[in-house]
C-alpha cells in the first residue's frame, strides 16, 4: 500500500495504508480479485462467500483483520476459513496458512473447488431482479436450472460476477490449481523443532514465532512496498486457525485465571500494525466460547476490525425448534470497521442465519415461517413467542412479553 | 469540526478554553467521530496539537480530516501537529534495528517487561514544550485511545499516572488541554478498564459520552450523546450539567438533535 499512491515512496516515509485512491487509476485495478469500494475508494477483497461480502458492506478491506468467533465444534468457522483461502487461490493471491493443530498442506488439500460457469454468471446480472420472489426449494431445478446457484441475499447490481466466487463443498480443489499458487506455511510443532531458540519477547512464544514469520514473509516478498519496481503487485491472504487455543501455548481457553492475559491482545496489536503497512488481509478464528475471561474477548474485539460470531444449532435445543428447521446456525456481526470515513456500510438486517445445503453455504436474513397450523391453539403460539424472544437477543433488549396477544 | 457540536458545547475556534481535561467515552458504539471533531477543531483554532494515535494509521485520520477541512500533512509540515503513530512505533520497537530504535521510542514498554509509560510522557512533554519561534496558541494533547494501553500490558495504575503527569505538564504548566478517548461498557467484565474510566470521569472537566441506542440499531439515529459539564467550582459544590442529544453521522458532518426529534420521525 505504501508504494501505490506515492509511486515508490520509501517505507520509512510514514506513508502507510489507506491512501485515497482515484477510482480511475489503472494501477489499482491491476491487482486481481480486488475492487475499490464505492464509498471511500478502499481496496476490497472477497471473503470467499458473496453473501458474507454483502453483509460486510462489499467485502473485506485490504489491510484489515477478520475475526471469526468459532461455533461450538468449529465446523462452520473452519468452512469460512477454507472459503477465504480458496478465494485466494482462485484470484491468484499468495497465501500464508498458520495452524497449530493441522498441517497447512493438509488444510490446502481440503479446500473446496470453485464452481465455474461463465454462461450462467452472465445470466445472473440480467435476471437478478426476478430471483427475489422465487420460493422453490434448493433441490435441483429441472426447468429453472439457470437460477440454481444464485445468492439468496440481495446483491447490489454493481457487483461484478468476477468478484467473489461460489464453491462446491463436495469437491476438493484440483492439484493443478494448488500447484500454481504461491503459499507459505507456519506449523507450530514444526517451527519449534526447526528453530528451538528465539529472541525472547514477553508474549507466548508461539505468537512471537508467528509474528516473526509473518513479518519475514511480508518483507521478503515485498508486500509492504519494499521493492516497488520489482514485480506485479499481489495480495497476501493470511489465515490463522484457532488462535488462542491451548495448542498455541496460551492458557486463556483452559484457565479461569490465566497466567498471561496480554499475549493475545499484544499479538493482535502488532498484527494490526503489520497488516496496515502491507497489501494483505487476515482471517483468524478464535475459540471464543472457551475463553472464560470475557474481558479478553472485549479487548480482542476492540483490536480487530471486522468481528463475526457464529452460533451453530448443533446440540442445542434450537436444533429441533421448528422455527429454525431450514438453518444450521446464526451469524452475529459484532463489529464492522469505519475506515477513512465517519460512517460505514452497515446492512440493515441484524437477524442473519446461515444454511449449508449440499454444495452451497449461504447467509440469509432469518425469516420466521408462517404459522399455518389449523388449530391455532394458545400453547403452540406460546412456543413461538418464546422462540421469538430468543431471536431478539441479536439487536439489543427488546421487550417481548410472555403473553401472546390475540387481536 | 462539527458546527452543531460547537454550538452545543458553546465552544468556538477563536477562543479555545485552556487547562481542561475532556473525556470522550463510548459504549456499544464507535465514538471516534468525536476524536476527529476535536482534532480538526484545535487545528483550526491554531493550537499546537500532539496526537497519540494508537489504533489507526496516519492516512485514516488524514482522509477524514480533509473532509472536515483540515490537512494533517500540511499541519505536520508547519510544525503545528506532532503525530505519534502507535502501530508504526510498535513495529519499530519489535522488528527494527537495535541501534535505530534508541532509547526514545515512546512505545518501548511493549518489548520490555515493564509497564512504564515514562518515555511516552517524555515524548509528549518535549513535543508540546513551546519553542521560541512558535506562535501557536495553547498546546493540546489528544489520545486515541487509552483502553489500548491496557491491552498491551500496562497496569491501570501506570495509565492513571501517565494521565496525571500529562495533566500537570500540559494543563497546569503549559495551560493547555487534554482530550482522551476510552471505551467502556455498563456490564463490562473488564475491571481494569472500568477502573481507569471511573477515575478519569472524576478528574475531567467535560465528559462526552456516546452511547448506542438502548432499543437497538436504527438507520436514522446512530446513537445518543451525553454531555456532562462539571461544576466550575468544587468549593461551592455546584451540580454537574447533564444534557442528552441524539446524533446521526453523515459523510462529512454529524447532526445533533433533541431526543425524539430526528428528521426521519418529524
């Protein structure tokens, strides 16, 4: 980012990221997989899920951090993590995958394959408005098969089909596509055996190693503008899995009074500095449900840019609740950053749920199903009233009484 | 600066007040629009400003300040603005060359084990000390935001010490102003943060408290601003003046109105 607007300014110049870009600048459009935001000319990346991009106001800004609070078993947060990396592969970005429990090579092998259908993508732009009223189920359509893979949530008409792709969850990405991607790895057990001694810093040593590794890659590959004339600019997508879990050497997830509560927040602060001064974006999944000390999560939220929480229905009483029969969980958007502007593009919908059908993971507005029962008995309405009280927890305290009023 | 906020506070760039500590507080919403207001207000008033920006990069503030009619790069060049970019200094401390870092980097405490903010205080003092050729009005210290220091391992006592030293140097000796932003939450479990915030509330002359609406998200009203003006004389035990307004943030301006008087409702 440093070199873009100033044409090769030295890194020590103080010219960090978020310079105002002239929209017609051809140099910006040259980076594949990005587009300038309508509001403030900020470069945006796709998070891998077009419906999540809509919720986040167009996409994830370059130089920012997307923090995902994991759901209870980490299934769906892992999916979002993979979609983010898969999007990087499809767009030709560089990847940096860090994990303490899974080998990054294995993570990459299991990424979903992209759905390429150029003809149908052109149809998307034309027939978009007709889609909103469709009520058919997601089973394969015999007649209207061209509409099968369209997003359910409203997509702005200016969204180009090349920004954001759809992925087939049942197929793995092809090895040829993987071969052509340049990626870097950080696997904590391996790092510990390769470099047993490191310069001490008063952070948990897993975090220190990770920061040094990220900084080294950013510097060597020139993502911070160190080599302005060298080559085509590219984005570095950083993915860190399950940060804060015990495997990283941090005990905030397993102890009520952890020894060192500052490691994670210090790490996030330094990472923020690294991201702001380079052409990169980062996704981090954190097992927030395991962290007993809520103060840490508040500080972590303040230090991150975009924070999204996932709540899956597995194992909870909502799994059998008829209200939620179409969905697998809820999505809470806790924070969206205001970059270079006093306001941000907040979507008006606060009740969002996600569903995972055979191939597609979509995020939709949560709709209450119509009450079509023949016997409109008081007891069944009471259940619905209880369930709607649970729904409202997303948007502040709303007063919903227990009694169901019959008009 | 926001003209309506100036009218509400009865402040004007021609005659800025002196020796005041203003606390900016936000709960469940983002109060950084107040920081941008005060930054452009004091720059337009011709004061010398030391801005300790711990959370965002320089160009973020610059772009917004340009929308409000002030250029931060120009202010830096003519010596009116001293900008400490926390993210960059922290990076220099951890990854920079040993000899270049030296002993004067204000964020040295991140790599050391202490939570000593002395170097940061020295930085503030030297940058606001009036040099002979300056013709600026009262010096101003702006901090965005103080809660980040707690996340970096600084103890609440040291944060309060830092503010106290700054008040002595800036407010009493140099007759300047201090504006500080903190985050807080009514049901927060972050006790250290609440300790710092409560202590600063008692020390400050003016509190601007931006809160999210209790009823949830609204497109036309983005939040509620409480303005608490401390009684001018402690001896007479005057009451604090409390006023509440609601606001809506637009691209270049923030409009304030009485509660329930939003333009969308009328």
